[in-house]
C-alpha cells in the first residue's frame, strides 16, 4: 500500500513538473507560439495509448492460448487505460487544431481512423457488459480486441499513406524533421509523466478486476452449492 501511495505521489509530482516545463521551460514555437504547447501532452497521450493497446493485444492473444483469467483481467484493464489516453488525445487535438487549422475537426484519414479506434474499444467495453458467463465474456472480448487492434497500425501510418490535415511526422519523418533539443527534453519528460499515469491506471484497474473475478468465482460456487442465505454459517446435515 505504501509503495502504491508513494508511486502515485511521485507520478503526480512528475505530471506537475511536466506541465510547468511545457508552459515555461520549453522554447516558444515561432509559427504557432503558445498554442503549440498542447503538443507536449497531446503526443504523449497517443504514445501511452499505443503502449496500452499493445498490452491489450498481447493479453488477448495470451488468453486465447491459455484461457487463464489473469490475461483477461489484463486485457480489460489495458483497454480502459487506452480509452482514457485516446480520449485525452481526441480532446486536446481540436483545441490545438482550431487556432492553427481554423477548424475543430475534419474527417481526414488520421482523424477518422483514430475515431474508429476509439469507438471499437468503447464497443469492447460495452460488449463485456452484455455477457454474463465469465469464460464466454473473456473469449468474445479477446477475439474482438484482436480485431480492433488491426486499426491501431493504420492510425499510426495514416499520415504517411495519405495526405491528411496532420503534417508528416515531426520526429523521424525524414529530412527537415526533428525538434529543438530543449523541446525534445521537455517532450521526453512529458512522455514519462503521461506513461506513469497510464501505468497507474492500468495496474489499479487490474487489481480491481482480479478482485471482481474472485468475487464472481465465489458467487458461482455459492450458486452451484445451491445454498440459501439463511444457511450460511450453519452446519450441513
């Protein structure tokens, strides 16, 4: 418990410092100026999302191979963490787009595939709520999760395959791409901070899901024994 509390406090402090660095330490971008500072949390939210989705994909494949509930718990926990990160990315994007592009949203390849990705994983979570049998729920979720992940690489390469409102990659995009060294250091700090938040969300949700699974096992055992509530604690004849 102390370790969890300490790590949460540490990540909270890291987020605070990352926000300060993004606002006051990173140099001014000569074209977009202050609005560009959204970049320092917009991009890390996508990095954290792709990391969480990779965890989900591995967990889904592992569940189908082993049928161990632990992998199902990791899959749903990673999905919820990824949805949080994707929502942050979708929310900060229009805030940046309106002053720079003059529009809040446009249905280009990058934005459309990202929105579809968000809907797919929201559907993943809704699907779980429609199924009662734990094994059936886990199996359908794993299959659907693997299908949904197919859109993730498409989101990543969309601005390389098609002309989109988004520019070509700023980092590693070829000649002329790259960041000012000070910007790069602040971005790295923000990536670490946002990844820390994502990991805490994922681990806490994983612990909660394991407790839920244990509760479901006890409930099913109770129903199998066909005990009446009044008989609990009494000796059976």
